[in-house]
């Protein structure tokens, strides 16, 4: 019998600007979904085009996708560990059906009421985690590209991560309301 499972991963953990986005892929681990997810990989090992192709395929699949974004302000106020913990809990509350098992990438943990398994490099080993990571990555990247038009930092290229260009633009323009001040203490 096919089990209803959820895969969870986050993107934007190490970014200097923008939200932390936690994504979930939920559905039954059955023949149809196994076949659909065949060949899926860690989002970091895919090109932008490959991630966007998967994202389009997701809309036609029998899987359900969810995201939760935790703002840079909350990360600064409460810390990254808090943001991850609260974000995973909020994400699981969005899923109407209770999963038999929640697969989480890396050091992520779900609330104790869920049966769960955390897997190091799970985004490269568990297809539902890979799908969640790709979905969250595309959603966050789209947001950062949109914000690029409002802020002079080059977000469409580096998506808020600490590149040479980003640091140069911070020195030139100062810290914006999108930046994680707790991550930039050495520049304040």
C-alpha cells in the first residue's frame, strides 16, 4: 500500500538578504510518483533551466507543494535556528493530510508529533526532498529577481547570497531593509 509522505528542505539559509524559504513536496509514494520523480537530483546540481523545467512538471503532477517564507527581520530578531524550527512547523500545518513519514534534509527537524527521518544530503537521496528543494529554490529565486528591480544590489544574479558583487553593492549603497543585519555585523 502506498504511503502518504512529505519531503522538506530549505533554501536561502546562508543568504545575506531575503527570506529563508522552506519547501515541502507531499504525496503518495506509489509507482506513478516514483516514475515521475525518476532522475530528480539535488537542486544545487541542476542548472536554472533544469530547475524551472522540473517546476513546470510539478504543476502537472499528483504531488502537492507548499512553501513558508521566514523574513530577514524575523531571522535577525529570533535567529536562524528558530526560523528553521518554526518554518517547518508552519509548513506541516499547511498540509491537510497527516503524513505517515516526514523526510527532512540535513539538520532539519519536524515537531515531535510527526514520524520523521532526517537525512544528511537528503536532497540528493530522497526524491521528495529533492522536489521540495527545487520548488522552494525556484520560488525564492523568482522573488529575489522581482526585488532586483526595487533594490540596487544585483539580486537577480546572486539571489541575496554573499558574492563579491553583492558585498561591493552593500558598501556602495548601504544595508537595505531586505538584508539580514545579523549576518552583516562586520559591515555595520
